C-alpha cells in the first residue's frame, strides 16, 4: 500500500510511544500489556483523530477548501481536534454538536472539549438527539456553499476511507516499531465507535500480512450493527488503497458488552479503569472511549477470554480532556 499517493499534512512527530504497562500487567497477573500512546499526537492535547486529520485536511487543502464542517456529540474529542487543526491551516471550522447524552450537567455542557472548541474559535451549532448527524453536516455544508464558502465536510469521527488512512498508517508504524523491538504482538484492543480507527487498523494490519487480530470494544451500538459498520468501512478503505482481497467479515470483532446505559453514560467499570491506569501507570484515559475500552479489556482478562500468556497492545485514543465534563461522576462515591 503506497499511501504517499494521497494528499497529507504532517501534524505530529512519529512514531507515538509504544510502552509496556509493567504495573498494570503485574496487578492483573498477566497478560503482558503494552500501550500505543496515540494520546501523544500533540495537537489540542492529542488523540486518535489527529492521525485522521492529516489525511482529511490534506484532501481539503488539495480541493481548495477554506471552511471545515463536522459534527459530533457535545463532548466530542473529534470536534476539538478538528477545530484546532482547521485553525492551524487558516480555515474556519463549524461544528454541529448533538445532545446525544441527555443531561443538564453544567460541566458536561460547558467544560472539557466544549471549552476548548470555543477557545479554538469554532462556530458551534447544536442539534437534538437522534438526527442523522452526517446528513445534518452535509446540509450545513451545502448551505454554506450557497453563500459562496469553499467547504469540506468531515463526517463524525473523521470516519470515512480518507480518515481511516490515519490508522492504516498507524498499523504500518506499529509493525515497524514491534519489529525493531523484537516484539511479537498477539492481539490489539481499541475502542470502536465511529469505526474509522478500528477499520483502518484492520486494513493496515492485513496489508502488512501480520495476522494480528483487532478486538474493538464498542462504545455505542450493539454488536451486530457495530461489526457491520466496521466491516463496511474496512472494505471501502481497502478498496480505496488498492488492497487486493479486501477484509474478510470474520476479521471484524467487536465486543459491545461494556457500553452500559448508552453512549457517553459513565459506568463503574469505566471508573475503575480510569482510576487504575492513573494510579498504576500515571496515564489518563477518557470516560467515553478509552476508559470503556480499557474496562472491557480488564474484564476480559479477568474472565480468561484474553489469555494470561498473551502479549496485548492497547491503543490509547486520547480524550482525557473529556474527564472535566464528568467531574461530578468521579467525585461521587462508587455505587455499593
């Protein structure tokens, strides 16, 4: 896969760290856990969307766009990173924020990612829960074009074949790191939401012929819908980069048992995972994606689904700034 064929901007130094979690591995009694630190992608406190934006903004600039339109939930990590990158390249950013989490909590509605969106000069419009938000973003883009704006619309999470290139390239980067370290990887684990990260990793690892399976821990949809979304995007991405044979449906695995009451709704498992990583490793997870993904991985280790003798790489997708939108939850006593 020759990714240099596609327009790209460079946003952060590579590779991101690949670190062994000695304390967590010991606390859980195995497996050997490593973490790919994509919370260290620098821009706007970092996160996985920065990788995607290298390719999305690259294409936007190639098309002469000056105005980016995107969408996400109120505490969207993607919107925060998109707003920052747009400003770096002198572009206006308009974001549609969905009230996906029903709450009147002031911290959730005003701090964390929302505060940073405003600091980056993002133009924010709100939408009610349950709309087709990508369609809303396209409609907003069309309206701005009618006013003479040069608009590029980025779907939620940056999850289309262009954005997924970020995780095709991440898979290539990880394989090179592991080879140089003499590190055999048995499994990858990542949060699986809008599907771009999960799908890109599948394509990249398949293209490198690694045989490394990817387990996505779902954060929103039930298993059948999540796996269908990931496979659809993986196939589209494989076609986009010219990967012969595509991605077999059997390669797509999502465990959606750790969503809890719904997207963005905190769980006790997430609380434990966030506190455990902070106190064992000095690493901050986020409450919506990496926190629930880590909670799922920890539970699967305890159940023996992930074997004690495996070497597992957890992809940290960033988003710790979102913790400030959940201060009340973390200050409250755990349920008994």
